[in-house]
């Protein structure tokens, strides 16, 4: 989920959330940026495996980039 919505989402307390530094509407990254999309997906799956508490969220530090 785009970091733009973080303030609204946190108060709803979803079980697990991954926030990205990407622009609104592109939470996985730019179209055809397979490397970054795979990275975001793997981080989300890793969090599902390692999160031990409800209301767990992470913020991925990488900024949005245009596909190469």
C-alpha cells in the first residue's frame, strides 16, 4: 500500500500491512519493473511468515522509480 494512506490505514489496525514509498496507484512499482515488483511481493510474503503480532506493518524504504 502506498505510504500516502498510512495515516488512515494505521487507525483501522489491519492485521498486516506493507507500505511503500511509491506514488498513489502504483503500490507495487512502475509497470514492467519486474525486479521491484518481485521485491515488494517477497517482502510482503516474508512479513506474513515472520510477523508474530497482530497490527504489524512495515515501511519499505526504497523510493518509486520509473521502470528501466
